[in-house]
C-alpha cells in the first residue's frame, strides 16, 4: 500500500466519522422532538393557550406564562441589543490596545462562561432589592440582559471584523467621519452577523428558568402582566413546575408547553433568518 | 425611564384575553357568599415547591370568591421563601419544615412576628422495586443503619441490613440535600437533620427517583406519598415499624388513614404556611388565610396530600383569629 493510498483511507475514515457525529446530534434531537410531539401535540388547543394555571391538569393553561415570556423577550431585546452592540463597536473600533481594553476583553470572555444562576443572585441583590424594582418583568429583563450581553458583544465584534478593510478605507477617503463610516457602512454591512448573535442570545434567554426563579419570578400568577413593573411567570418555570408533579397529566401539559416554547424560538429564528437574507441581498461589494 | 411604546403591540391581545377571563369569571363566580366580593389588593406567597400544589389550588378557588384580590405564588424553596419572609418581602411562606433558628433570629431582627399553621400531611414513603419479594417490612432502626453517615461505603449489601435478605448490592435513591424532604427524613430516621450518607442517587425531582427505583430490582428509595400513589403499578411501598406500639402495632403502610391518624410514624410530616403579623391588618390576607384553612382538607387531598383531622383545622382557625386580634391591636 502506497502512502497516498493510506492517506486516502484516512480521509475516507474521517469523513465517515464526521457524518456519524452529525447524525448522532440530529438523531438525538429528532428523538426528543418526536417524543415531545407525540406526548404534547394532542393537548394543545385554544383553551390551553388562553387559560390560567390550575390544579386540574386538564383545565390548566399557559396564558400568563407565554405572555410573560414575550414580555421578557421584548424587554431583554430592548435593553441588551443597544448596550451590547454599542459595547462591541467601542471595543472593536475605538478602544486602543491598552491594559484597560485587555482587561475588559478578558472579563467579557469570562462573563460568557458564568452559570446563569449566578446572574440570578446578582439580579436579586442589585435590581430587585437595591434598585427597588421588585420581582418585576423589568428586573427579570435586566438580569437576562446581563446574561446575554457577552454573547452579543462578542458576535458584534466578530461581525465587524469580517467587514473588508477596503470599505472602511473608501468611506474615510471620501471624507466621511469615523462615526459616519461606522453608522453608514460598517454596521449595515455587519448587520447579518450581529443579528445572528442577537437571536442566539435571545433564544438562550427564552429558555432560562433558574435565574428568574432566583430573582423571584412566580409560578402561579393569575393575571396577565400589563406593565414592565408587574410580576410575572415564564414558560420554562411553568414547564419545570409541571414536570416535577406526580400526576401523569401534568407531564403531558409540560410537553405541550415545550412545544409552544419551541414554536416561539423557531419563530424568532425564522424572523432572524429572513432579516439576514434581506440584509445580505442589499449589501453588495 | 422606560417608554411605554413597546407595550402597545402586546396590549391588544392582553385586553382581548383579559376580557375573556373577566367574562368567564363573572359567569361562574357569582352567587357565592358575599363577604369577599369587594376585596382588592394583593397576597404575596413564596416558598416550598412541595406545598405549592396546595397553595395553587387554594389560590385558584379563592379567585371565584374574591376576584379582585391578586394572589401570587412563587417556588423559591422553603429556604429561599423563609429568607424573603423574614425580610418582610412576602405575606405568607409555604414551608415543608418548621422555621429553623437562623431564620427565626433573622425574623426577630427585622421585627417580624408570625404564626405557623399546619395545613396538610405528607407521608414520606419507603419504596422498593415491585419484584423485590424479600422486603416485607423495615424498622426505623434498620433505616437508620442504612442511611446514617457511618453507613457510607460499609452498608452496601441487602444482607448487611437483615441477615435473611439476599447477598445483593443495595442501591439507594433519595431526596437531594437542598430539599425540605431530605431535612425531614434525616431528622426522623438518622436523628439529626441534614446528616446522612452521601453515596446515594439524589434528586430534587421525585419523578427521577420514581424512574430510578422502578427500573432497579435492588433499589430502596423514599419520596412523597403522592409520587408513590400515582405510580403504584411500578413501585412497592414498604411498611415501616417504629417499634413503638403506642401509636399502632408493628409495621405500618402509609395510606390516607394511617398518615392522618398518626400511626404511620415517624415518616408522616406536616406541611405549613407561615403568616406575617404585619400582613394580617389587610383584610384580603385574613380572608385568604381563612379560606385556606376552610378548604385545605379537600384541596390537599385533591393534589395528592393528606388532610389533617377536622379538629386540627378548627384549632388552627381559632389560633389564627387570636393572632389577627393581637396583631391588629399593636
């Protein structure tokens, strides 16, 4: 056997290995989805979506949970996106290489790895108690914003880095100021990448239960929140609550609620993919 | 600071849905006793996830009595709830154990007076795999031998517990150390709260323990009665003998009756709510607690727990009334 034959076999072997890895992930996901769909799909109807929580599994609904989740999502996006993108732009475009910027960079990278429950404890002390927001939607959204900020900052920087230097040079050469260059060239050109980061981070925020339980998000809320200062519950807490019940019917409710949560996440991703697609069509170099 | 513009897309649906709820509430809720109809305000509850189903059921029923009162219930655990309670952040705390000394002194520091009201029982049930044909009963001393901290690494086979049991590995399943269930079980069996061997499969989620015991022929585990009750086909409950004949002779199985009359000892435990004295100046809180005590018997059984004897509820109502009187005067 020649050396090149051997290399060809190795190549083939690695290809098979790669395919196996890909399918393993997909199969696990498929099994999970099919299991959830079989268990939960039959339970979803209009009443389930528009009813309040109840001790009777068949009468219980997720109205307050999904409305709470939407509130949290919108508020978190409003807080985290401007802060995260601005921080990313600063670090990438303005910050000089210095001890301070190194320090900031290391810390942001570390923050991305902090367990979410720690953010919950921080949120409880700072937002709920010190700032006096109470166990409100706003306190929850601030907490989750902290949680997702590192992801947004890092992806923003990566997206900006990917913009070709020639675009920047051309803009500056035509007399645009630094700010004009960033606002009219860099940001539009990198919007697709930034959007991806934002969606990934919001999808993560939607699935969090632990930090919200710590800051005092509730399990039983018999009213739909009407302002950012209202108390709330979210879908993951409702699911967590139902999964730990002894009665089988609650487990079915949990499966149904998971389907709704997945639906919200997919919807979000769908919107992002669409926006990115439109954006990419506009940007042509 | 926050603009209210982003409320608008949500508000329409909120109104729509809110309207529907209001309508249905009006349809069903009229014709009850009139006392609570005009109440408004808020009752804030947090604490044990074990007690949560009862409080949720009570809150749900209370809505038709007093639709104007916003009752909210959290699940930060007995410890987390107690912390909030002793800071005066909530009106009522759900507790699956009594308040401990630290919590009591913290409440005293913040000038918080409170009353402890038992609302139902839970029977911690010792279970084995359904095909386990050797365990007919177990004594508290044997349970202690199995679960004591000294047992770690030494008591690992069934025949070490009782010689006639088979020479097979013993696999243990139990509540996680953060739960009130663990505290109660160790207190009742080992004799010291929060002290046991560490080499067992621990989970805060009782459904995981059910899964574990029901698939392992050499398993022994414990969890709340409701989880056994719902999974009777997959599990076998073990009668427990406390070797004290004054409260029932021999080994006793947990059931609605034996837990209620106290013969299933020492593993039947009371579940509590604690009420803050500064909260009971508000009529909606008083009304809610009274409603709780009036309906706890029926509702606790509906969600899988065991009611107290009727006279105990009567006694709690009287105690609570006195507590309200003395708190209002101050």
